[in-house]
């Protein structure tokens, strides 16, 4: 049953180009949205009860014979599935209007579905090699999607992204090969037990370094972040939302944390490295965002900065830190995709991404301005919106772990975040209406619907955050806190 | 009576307020019918409540002694009756005077809300509901002043709100101290001798009470409101309701909550503030050139008599103070309504522009003259009786200086009303105003009704004294023993009354003198006093609001905020605006230069990062 998370999007991805021959718009729109809605509902209604008593493993069969493909569904992976489905649903909703002028909608949806299948597979798999496999599936789809506009910049950015990703893949594959050589297995359980018996901390340290580089490149952690500000803005807005909203978290943060926490086990050395990298990302991303004039570039740098918070939260290694990191990951998925979608709406209406040329758009695009304000305030950590609570949890966790200096720095980073988001809001939406945009129109219905949905989620999540933590984050954090024992439990399978 | 009925006097006006807010603005006749009938119902309720036995109604609320408790007894019955009477008269008056006001819906709504709050404040027997209703009055007052719609209405409303807020803050602080000392919030359970902390509490609560009544130095919004608020609101709130409530609370403070000794420091303080209020406010009233402003200063000055009376702590003085409260509410409300009638017909209340109106507005003139005579203390009107009682009371304490101050006030009161009445209603017909008719009946009926009550309460003074005042004092054993109102011979022929009447003659002389000196212009009659050497300077300062604590406070705060802005805020701002921004920009520029888009560069960072991380992990593992 868990297989449906991968099979359905893959099947539809295969069907899409064929459907595109029959119906250029209607059927692809309908089916893509229906799929996402199904996955969203499925993850809440069916998958959630399944793991009420801990994680489950499901084995694939081929004509009765068991295959060496096992999927692991636990609190952490379900939480990621839910996040992916939620953002994907908003994105496909938005694409109904937005992708009109790109043409080839069926192909677009096909690529998007492949990417989603890859991500779903990545979060469900229970062995190292499949992590690599699904990572590549999602990545290849994303290269094509970044270049979807087929302009000069898009192709260049896509190429740069591809080249650095290749380096990341190489590092990950190398590390997996070393581990396979040492332990003779690839599934989480085998590797964890194998490493436990061997006393080879320096080799594990080296592999950790390789994973950090590989997944760090995927997650755009400083100093591996440099491809992101080129790649994310070049993609069509819904894809930017997808990439910044979920892809970097799934293929970067999720994979890294799954391996570090459940397979290798978190060591003090890793804690130190992760927190330092987190803080570095927060500041490099935030300060670089401050200097941007291109709205989507600013958002892209901001992603680096916010991923820094997520990594920082995980890196603390305490249960509260995990909750803070997970919550921020979820919140960032909501508001960053919201902000990218809004940037796309503005770009579509005005034809520019330059903040200098905008101004006073709130008068012409009130809904976009309002939802964007919600997103900006959330990401800047203004109470009672969701971003405030997740940052607060991370900061409290830092203080509890006696990392007071890092806590102060995290607050400072939040101030800079507020700074550049105010710049963004002010330059784009507030102030006097630029004469050029006198006849600009509000975004079409489905685009507004998607942004309003996300903005409402930002507000609601902020208001009922104890409930969110209790029902979604706590099970995920429990898996992370469980450490290596979680993987060892599944050895028998 | 059924205890649950006690909430009716609060709920009925509240319901009427809701209806007034919700009725569409267009249905004029319906709103007015509802308002007048509703006000009549309020009067009916108050009448049926009058004379009932003491009743308590307790509704458990927040715990910790904070309950919603109401108490109906002689004093609250009486105030309830008075409040309802004013609600009815003002409503009647407003049907004509406020007709066509753009915010008429809100006006009636707040009018009834004020009535509900006032009833609640009077009935409350627990400090917390008392404060709740007390504060509610502040809000409705704010709203009612803004309905004036003048240029400064909002400013004045804010002023009234802040001054009232300060006084109420003192009240709450006093209550808190009293609570901590006595351990209860039930008003009827408290009776302490003020000393130490409770003395502080007494003074704080006193500020709350006299601030509501509009005593100096908390009066300054009243003359402003006279110009900026609708005249019906002036007649309703500062002239009537606030006096009733403020003096009610003051009487409760001095009679029940605290045991006030004759000639104790508390009594002296209260009498001093009262005497100063009488004299200073009447001096200001004397020179006013506008009828409404003149009346508003008198509304302040008369509070002094009530405070002086209650402050004596002598039974006759207390009785006089409370009697003066109801008398003042009647004639001052009547005077304001008369001023409103004049304003309605002529479009102005400036003394200079008016004159000889008695021919065209005989009924308004009659009402005004009776009320003016009553406030001036002319025998045999009600003002004479209550002032005599205050004079007697203050004389009994042995501090004759207070009696003299009261007499001085009486002289100037009469002089200023001679001037006002003479300028407006008598003398030659002014050329500046066109054709004038008498106002319509809903306007003059309330005026005449109030004037009639002034005569009634004066001539048959035993009636109100026996019916209202004696039961109130009888409830307070300490102050109420054996008050024989005839013992002081409230007749004309006793030395104190003769001196009072002599004062009136003096005032007449002053007026005639000033009238002659001013070239037979009545509005110039106060000029000789205005131009006295030192007084003149003081008057100029007062006109420039030098003595207005509120305005001075505002100026001080403005200066302080300027100072803070220049020497604290700007440097901090400079730090953020210049230094922080510069540092941020510099860092940004470095990062921008680093992200130059070269693939080799980015790859080098990644490899460098890997090396660093592996080295760091290796070093940390050691």
C-alpha cells in the first residue's frame, strides 16, 4: 500500500504525454491536481493510522517472489510525505493558470510527477542505494524542469546545477561504496549493525564528510550553496516553489538526517559541524539576500538562510531541537513556496522580477500583496505566525543545550531576515504605485487560490501549533531521537 | 422586592442602547418614540424602586471576593430616581435639539448606555463592578463629546478621557489599597478609620470621586467641552450625572467607607479643596464672554459647595452637600438646556451678540431666570436652602475662613448670573441676530420642569429633605443622629442667612457698577473685577491655560519626548540606520562579489568545504 506513493505519480507521469495528445490543458490539469489531492488525503487518512504503533516495513513482491525492495514508513517519512503532498498540491493548483503560456503542460506535469515520485521514494526507502537511486530520479526531473523555459539563462543555470549535482552524486556514491565495502550491506539495519561492530570511527568520519558534501550540495548548505541562487530563480515559479519548498529538504536534509541519525548515530563532532554550518548558512544566505534586487534571487538566498535554521535545529541533537528543525522545515515549505508563487504572480503580471521597478503593487494586486505579507512575516518570525514558533523552538533548544552564543546569532539572523523581507514588501507592494503598473491585474483565480491556501495554512499552523506538534512532529521527532536503535529494529526484515 | 429585579435598571437602558444602535438612521419617528417611551419606562422603574426596603442581589462572578453584587437602599434609590429623571428630560429635549444630527443613532445609543452605566455604578456593592461601570462612563462620555462634531471635539474628548482616566486610576489604586487593608471588596462591609495606608487610600479614592464630579484641578475639560460637545450632553453629563455620581461616591467615602472625624486632616483637606474650587472657578466664570462656558465654570464652582458641605463632617453640612448635589443637578441642567434653547434659535451663545430675548422667548427666559436665581442662592429657592446648610455646617466647624470663601463664591455667582441673564435676555434687543421665535415644547418643557422643581424644593424644602436626604443620613449612624432641619432655622432671619442675603445685595451693587462703567453694556459688567491689577495678570495666565494641569502636562510630555527623541532616540537610530546598515551592506557586497557565477569557483568552494569538514570531523573525533 505504501508503494502507491511512488507508483501512482510514476504511472501518471507515464500517461501524461499520451494524454497531452488528446487534451492539451483540461485532462493534464485535472489529473495532476487529482493525483496530488489524492496523495495528500492518502497520507493523512490512510498512512497516518498505519503507523499508530511505530514504523512499518513493506516488502515488494514480483509474482509471489520477494524482491529486495523494502519501503519503510515511520513518523519521519510520513511527515515528509505529507509536506511534499501539501506543497505539490498548491503548486499544481497554481500551475493551472501559470503554466498556460509555457505550453506543453502535459510534459511539464509528467516531469513534475517524476520528481514527486522520486522524492516519495527517497523518503520511503530503507536502504542506502535506493536513496541514491531516488535522489537521481528526482534530480534528473528537476534539471529538466529548471530548464523548462529553454531560455539562455535557464539552460545555463540548469547546466551549472547539473554539474554540481553530479559532484554531489559522486561523493554520495563514493561514500555508499565505502560503507558497502565495510559492512557488506546496504539496508539501514545491516549498515547500522555492521558499523556498530567495527571500530572505525575515522572512516565513518570520512564518509560523514562525503555525505555532508553530497547532501549539503543538494540542501544548499554553505559552502555548497552556490548553485541554488542561479537554479531556483530560473525555473518556472511553481517549480521554484517545489525546489525551494521541498526538493532541497527531501534530497538534502531528509537523506542526511536519516543517515546521520538513524544509521551512523549522531556524534558530538557531527553536532558541532552541523551547527556551525547551520549558522554560517543563516548568515551568508541572509546577508546575500539583502543585496538582491531580483525578487526570486532574494527568495533563493533566503532559502539558504532558512535551511541553515533547519540544519541548526537538527544539529543540536536534542528532542526539542528535532521538533524545532522539523517544524521549521514544514513551515519553510509552506511560506517559501507561497513567496515563490507570489513572485511568479508578480512576474506574470508585470513582466519583471526587479524590485526597483515595482512599487505600490498592493493597490493593483491586493490578494498577492496580502498573502505575500503573511509569508514575509512568517518567515521573518513574527508572532503568532508559524515561523515564529519554529524559530522560537530552535532557539529554546539551543539555550537548553547551553549553546547560548548560537542562540543569540540565530536571533540576529532572524532580524536580518525581517530586514530584507521588509525591503521586499516595501519595494514590491507598498508605497506609491509605479505609473507603469497602472493597468496591472490581480493574479488569476487558481493562482490566487493556491497562494491564499498557503497563507491560510501559515496562519492556522501558527495558531494551532501545539496540535501540529503533537500529531505530526512528535512522531517524526521520536524517530530521530530513537537514533540507531530505530534502524536496528528493522534488521529482521 | 425580588432581588433579581435589581438588574432591571441596568438592563433596560442597555437594551434601549442596543435598539438605538441598531435602528436604521432613516426611521426617525420610530427612534424618537422608542427613546422617549424608553426613558419614561426608566423613570417608572426608578419610581417603583423608590422607597423599597434594602435589597441585595449577588451573582457569583470571578471568585476571590469579586462578585457582581448590587445593593438597593435609600441612597442608591434616590440617585437612581434623579438619574432617570434626567435621562427622561434630556431625551425629550434631544428629540428636537439633536434632530438631524448625522450621528443621531450613536447619540441615543450612548445616552442610554450612559444611563445603564450610571445605574450600575450607583447600585454596585462591590468595588469591581463599580469600577467597571465607572470606567464605562468614561467611554460613553468620550463618544458623546465627539458627537459635537466641532473642530476640537476629538481633542476635548481625549482630554476628558485622560483626565478621567487619571482620576479613575487613582480610584482603582485607592480601592486596591483598601482591599489589601480590609480584605474585602464588598462596599457595605467596609468601614475603617483612615490612618497610614488607608489614609492614602482615602485620598486616592477622594481624587476619583471629586475628579468625576469635576472639582479643581480636574475640571479643565468641562469648559472646553462646553464649546465642543452638544449642549444636551453638557446638561446631561457634566451638569447632572457626573455631579450625582461623583458626590454620591464622595459621600459614600466620607460616610461609610471611612469614618471621617470633624476637623480631622481629611476633613480639612476636603474643605480646602472645596473652598478653592468655589472661589477659583467662580472667578473664571465671572469673566466668561460665552454663556455655555460661563455655565461650565459654574458647574465646577458649585462642586466646591458640595465638597465643602460633605467635608465638614457635620450632619447639617453633609446634608447640605448632598442636597446641594441634587439642587445643582436640576438648575445647572436647566441652565444648560436654556442655553441650548437660545443657541438653537439664535445660532450663538456669545453674550455680546445676544440681548432682549425675553420678549421673543418668554418661557426660556422664565426657566433661565428661575434656575439662575436658584444657583445664586436667592430666597426661597432650593439653592438658598442647600447653601445655607453648607454655610451653617462650615461655620460649625469653627473654621470661618471656609464660610467666608463660600460667601465670596456666592457674591461672584450672583454677579456673573446677573451679567449673563442681563446680557442674554434683557437689555436692548441685539441687532446681530435676526428673527427669533420661542423654542418648541420638547425644549422648554424640560427647562420649565427643572425650574419648577427648583421652586418646589426651595419653598417646600422639608419635602425633599425629609423624603430623600434624611433617610440617606439615617443609614449612617455616625453622621445621621438627630438632624433637625428646623433647628438651624432655615428661615431668613438668622445671622448667617442675613449675611448671605447681604452678599447678594453686594453682588447686585457690583453688577450695577460694572454695567455703568462698561457703557451700559451688560456683558461688560464684570470688567472692573477683570481689570483689577493683580487679578488681570492671573486672568491672562488662566486664559493662556497656564493653570491647566492637563495642558501643562501635555506640554511637559511634549518637551520630554522632544528631548528623548533628540538625545536618546536619534543616537540609537543613528546606530541602526547608519552603522548597522553600513556593516550589513559591506558584508552583502563581499558576498555579492564572491558569487560571481563561475562554475570553477563554486566547485572549488565545495571541495574546499569537504576538506575542511573532513579535517574538522577528524580533529573533533580525536
